[in-house]
C-alpha cells in the first residue's frame, strides 16, 4: 500500500495564500461595518457580507481540504498482482488493471506533484490519469513493486 503525502512547502504556501484571502474578506466586513452608512447597508449590506464571507471561505477551504487529505491520505493498493486500486476518502475510486497502463511517470511542476498514468488508446476514452500528492519515494516504491 502506498499513501499520498502533502509536502510542508505546499501546506505553507496554501496557508499563506489562504490567510491573505481571509484577511481581505474580514477587512471588507469590518470596514463596511465601520464606514458604510446605515442606509447604504440596508440595501447593499447582504452583498458586502456575502463577498466578505466568500473571500474568507475561498481562503480557508483549500487549507482545510489539504489538512483532511493529510489526516486521511489517498492510497494505492496492489491487488493480486493484476491491478491497482486507488482509494480516496476511504472509498475505492478507480481500479486500474495493469494491462491497460502504457506508461507511468512522476510529475512535479511547482506545487503540483503526483503520479501520471498514460493508458493504452484502444481500451478507454480516458488517455491519462493523474493521481495527485503522491511523493517521489512513493512513485519509486510503486515502480519497484510493479517491476
């Protein structure tokens, strides 16, 4: 079994960006409560607050998703030497027979990293399958298990 892992660099970047968006949303709410007249807030207040809370959500949701993935990582299971089974959120998502895998490679571009499977053309309509957040060591271990 191989598990996904979130790099500390990615968590730090997402937390920093999320904090910036959430701060902007909180500033909009705070400043509108202080400086916007009551008669304007009566007709535009819902939009101002919706925008502020939307920005707070936009900032904090990606960090929460990565934190959940860190607590309950994706898994790649080797099933009876014939296929790989990808589990997300504790449930089987994809069963990938080894016979349809043409190529397997590790992708790392900026904060996006994981395993890319190129599938044979005649078998499925999907040509590529990307499984994010699997580290280089997980890829090497998978490649050695498949060899």
